[in-house]
C-alpha cells in the first residue's frame, strides 16, 4: 500500500524527526527490545489464573502487564543504554498528554499498557523517519555482483514480527474496549468497557490518533492496515461522524481532523479493500434467521443506523470515483478467485446480481440521475473487457445484469449512455450514419479490427447471453442488424472468427422477436424492403490481420460493368447467407413462414407482370415512373432468385406442420387464380398447381394422420378452391378443385376418384393402382412423413453432378431395390395405358409413365422388348419437352434402351443426333441435340470402350482428344450453353 500525501496530524506539536539527529537517538534494536519486554509472556503457570485482558491479547493477564510495565520502567530508569529511548519517549508523551496520563496511571493497567505500547510505537516511527532522512554511504561494503545492503530504516523479519505483535496488542487494548456494540466488533459478546463514558471518547481519540500517525510511515502502515484497517476505520467513523455521546472530551476541531483522516486513509489504500471493509462495517441490512447448522455460530451485532448510512455514503463516493465501479465489484467478489473458488463464484449468480443491483441504484448524494449514468455507464461497459480468465465470467455477468436492470428502470438514459456506446462501431458505418464520407479518402479505416471484434463480442454477451428480449433491446439491436448480417455474409465467404458470434446474434433476434418482425427483417436482409439499415454504400469490409475484419471507405469503381458485377455478386452472397441462416430456423417454423412469404410475393409478381410491361411500353413516361419501374423489376428478380435458392437448399425440410403446408398451397392457388397458366411458363405453373392440389389430395387420402384441428386449417383453402373451380380454364383442374373442396368440408368422408388419381400422381404411383412408386421414380416426388412437407424441387436432383442414384445406374440385371410394378407386366393393356400416359398433358403423370416404361425395360418385359422402336420414338418425342422432370426421364429411358440393345438403337440415335447439322439450327434444335448428347454420354459410360460404339462416337465429335468420353457434367454444361446461345452449332 503506497502512501500518498501524508495524512493531517490529529494533534499538533513539532515532529521529533526534524529536531533530533539520528546518532543522538536510540537504536532500532533498543526500541524493539522495549516492545518485546512489554509483551513478554508469563514466566510461570502460577500467573495464568488472573483476570484476562479483553481483546485480541487475552492471553496476557493483568499481573503480567503490571510486571512487564514495571520491568520496562526499571530498565528505562537505571540502564545507561536506555537513556536515549527514555528521552525520546518523554518527548513523544509530551505531545500526547492523554497517553502520558494513561501510562502513569496505575488504576487501569490495560489502558496503561496500551499507552505504553503506543508510545513505544511512536518512538519507533520517529527513529525510522530520522534514519531515512539521514545521509547514508551507498554501496559501502558491497562487492561487485552482490546486492546492496538494506537501508537503515528497514526492519528485519524478527523485528517485523515483534512490531506486528505490538500493533495487535495496541489495537486490542486501545481501540476495542471503547467501541460500542455493532461498530467494528468481531463476532461474539461485546468486550467489557474499561473506562467510564466520560473518558472513553478522549482515550479512543488518543489511541486512534497515535495509530493514524503510525499509518503514515511506509514501514508501519502495511502491518497496521493489512490487519487492523476495519477497527481503525470504525474508530474514525465513531469519532468523526458518530453521536456526540461517544465523543465526550473530544473537541470539534479534533472531530474534523478525524473526518479528514478517514477520507485520507480511504483514498490512499487499495480501493477494493476499502469497499470490502466498509461493507463489513455496514453489516447486514437485516438480521436474518440462522440457517440450519449455523445456530451455534456467534451472531453479529447489527450496525447502528448512523453507521449504516455513513458507510453507504462512503461506498457511493468510492463508486463515483474513477474506476470506482470496478473497485466496488472487486471489493465484493474478490477473494473467491483461483481453483475451485473461481468456479464456485461464477456459479454464485446471487452475489453477482446483488452487485448489479447496487450499481444500478443511483446514490442519494449524487446531483442527478443523468450525471450518475454519465459517470458510471462507461465503467459498466468496461467490465465486459476484463481479460483475467478467473474473474471475466463474474464481471461479465455483473455488467450484463447491471445493463439490463438500468434498461428496465430508465430506458432512455440506458439507451443514451449504454446501448448507443455499445453499438457505436456498428452505427458508425450504417447507411443512416451522418458521416461526411466525401471528406474521407478511399481506404480510410472507419472501424478497426480490434474495435469491431470487441463490439461484436460485447453485443453477444449483453444480448444473447443476457437473454432479455425487451422491446428496448430488440429495437436497439435491429438498428444495426443489417450491418451484422453484412458482416456475417463477409465472414462466411472468408476465414474469420466473427462468423459464429454474428450468426448467434442474428438467430437470437429472429427467435426473440415477433414473427412478423422477424419476417420483415429477413426480407430486409434480402433487399426486399428497407426496414433494416444496411451497411453504408461507400463502406466495405476488409479482412483483418488477426482473423477479424475492418470497415473502410470503399474506392469508387469507374467501370460500370465492374460495379454492376460487384453489386450482383454481393446480392448473390447475401441471398446465400440468408438461406444458410434460415437452415438453422427450420424447427421454429420461421424458415417455412418465410418461404411462404416469398411465394406470396411471387404471386404478386405474376399479377403485376402484365401491368408492369404495359407501363414500360407506354411512351412519354416520366423519369420517376421509369425509376419506379426498374425498382419493381429489381424486386421481382430478387424474389425469383430467393425462391430458387430456397428451393435448391432447404425446401425438402422447410415445412414443419399442416398449417404451413396449407399456406403453401394457398399461395399456389392464389397465384393460379390471379394469373392462369399461359405463355412460356404455362407448363411450369400447371405442374406447380397440379403438385399443390395433389399434395392436398394425398393428405386427405391418408398420407398424413389428420386431426380435427388440421381440417380447420385446411378449410381456409375452400374459398380459393371454389374460385379456382369457377375461373380456371382447364376442366380437369376445375373438377379436381371442386372435389377437393367437398372432401375438405366433409373431413374426408367424401373422396371422389379424382382425388386418388391426383394423390397417385404426386406420390409417384401408377394412376388408379394405389401401389407404391417404383424405385425408378426419383426421390424428389412429394412425400409426406410425420407431417413433414415434401420437396417440390428435388426431382431435378436425378441429374445432379456427382450423384449416382439407382435410376441413373445402367445395369443389365433387373432392379431388386424397388417393388415390382404388377400392372405394367401382367397384361398388354397395362403397357398401352403407359404409352398413352406418356403423352399426358400433366408433366408429373407423363414423367411417371416414362419412368414406368424404363422400369419395364430393366425388368426385360417381353411385351416392352417387342416394342423397342415404338418406345424409342416415345422417349425421343418426350426429350423435346420443356419440363426438366419429363425430358430427364426420357433421357434415362433412351440411355437404358441404347445400353441394352446398342446394335439396333444406336444407329437411330446417331442419325437423330446428326440430323440437325444438315441445315441451320434454331434454339430448340440445338437444345434437343444437346439432350441427345447427354444420352450418348450415358451410353458411353455404361458400355465403356466398345469397338462398335467408338467409331460412331468419334465421328460426331463427342469424345475428347485423348479418347475418353465426356462426363455428364460436361454435357449438362453444354446444354446450358446451348440454351443461352441459340446459334450454337454442335
């Protein structure tokens, strides 16, 4: 404990060290010898039966004290070597008349012993100060490489132990007997008073003044304040602030000096220690009943009201000082760090919450609540940055609980002094920030890596770990959520430790917010609305050197093409990050709700297409109208991109209950009612509508165990089905919609045959058979298991790169993995029905028929093998179909047929492939030729280095220069290129 400025003396008089030369005074050894003589233990057992001295030195008896004091006086009077000590002692007692009177009195041996001890300790202090001030020959007697000798005022270990015993005895004899109950008392009964109240105040003041003077010397303050700080503070509080009845004989000036000394000691010591001692003096606010097992422990006397108020004021002053918050927290929590104690303290949340409650309460002596928040809130945020691993968890909990408590009690002040500084680095680079970015040079760093990383970690600690979903916290976080999402997207594309905390922050907000708010925020992430402020358009993230990120001013891109490419790439990255984020929200149903919201937006896109095209074509439109038109087109493209990405990644598990399936079907029906299938995308719209209606039919047919509450949800589809049955142009769809409406209203009691056919088409069964779909039908066909919604997109996975499913494997043996298709093999009528279904206008039925025909070829059905050329014609005609599910099924059938009978089928296939090369190709012919190329690639893979096949393949240029066939991925890439370039030749 380093001393600051010296404390004001409690009594006047010249200092002995300034008027006495060191060589004229006694040696330190002589003073320590006098202390040991005064505290000498009893000589024999006969002296142990007297009255014990009260206080810590209870082992000393009254007879022993009288004997020791007599021996000391004898030594001082007779021994020549003690003359210097006698003179110094006389000078010290001359400055303290109360101590001099007490040392000479024989009526109270305890007080006389205390006065003698205090006088000798003051002599020791004077000698130490004189020795420190005297010039000394430095380095005398010290050889090279040896440590210098200690200074003349240094106490040895034995001398330090003797001084410690003397201080303990002086406190026990000079302070404890004069303190009233509840003021600095140790557990147990109060010590008996050794003096009448008329003299107690003067004696307590004399002892306190002497000990305070000892505390000014660096060699004596450590043993004194380390062991007896609480009793010394209690004496100063009683003398300076206590009732007048306890300060009889003490002048007002002396009481004022006691108050000054109290403040001086509290200011110069280690602040957590001061806080802890003040809390001990303050005592419990209320004496609670003892817990089981503590009935035998001595009870603490409750502190008086004036002392509790005084300690509260002093604690508030500690809190208002610089770094006062940390001092208060350490003062309460310190002492439990290290080993198992630290873990136990981390679990002791009650203690941390109690500290937080103290910090959140404004002291009475504070000028205003706003001033208190201005001083304390920055220190509360500083608790989040404690690096010590043993105490970081405690400090983090205290800081988080304090912040949440302040936010509840005074939300406006908490937002101004806590939340805004906490989120400042993120707010600084938001698009709503009022920064003069034009004045900043390109590449200027707005937020450093350390600042950004610390901010994200603090947000995680306060919001996610604190887990308080109040409107204030959610609203403040929403203001920077766009920047956090941009940072998450950046971290996802790079190697950064910020990805995980950003993801946790985003998921926490989406979980705790209301569903409509979460959906609107997700739309903001995708760029569909502006509810979430995003990163400033002139700011960009840069990779940091420590695995984090920085935010800097972006350089202006002069090339418009590069700027457009960068913008599109950023939007694509954001969409992928959004889908990745939604993959973690499927159990809560948020991903399904957002998918439905996107489908509803897609419905609006379909309804607005015709109006928007007329607006774009209208001449003389204003610039504002043109800008609005382009903004609408951008939104439509974003919706389409978002729906496509969602379908590609999470649509197979996106729905979690019947209600979401109903909303999906409702969105599809609304789109069909608003814009019936027509134009280039008519086939896709018709397929989607058929699949949605078939899904409802399958649910009503028993694919899902429906409850009465599920039928209540499905009844929401009745008005849409009724409108569809009246307005849709196709009679088959009208009839199916009417039948579905009746089945829903009757809770499935009435189930026409059209429902079974529609359900069979969706589930991949042969129409009218009710059997399971064969293994050849892809897994993407909708299926309902345990209420999970099917995948409406995954039928395209049959040609996904790198996947080899059973239907893709070309084998000469019949399939043994799927059930046999009895209706396809029992009678010629079954084969003829499949051939007719191969031209069905509904793509799912057509694709299912093609898959069944492929299965018959695999099973070597005699009837099917007899119609090889007819089957090849059916497959070739379906290759030209625009639906991916249909033409991929046809490609699979042709490939299987060619691999089984290459001698007969390959010449026809090669002729079909070469035919478009004879004249000018259009886009359709180029695409058809590329599809046939895919067939040839599959056949090549199945047959290997077949001598019959290789020459023909080489002639048409589908074998690479080293002789190996191209992969299906290469063929698919060529197909995509042909679709984009109608002028492609071969």
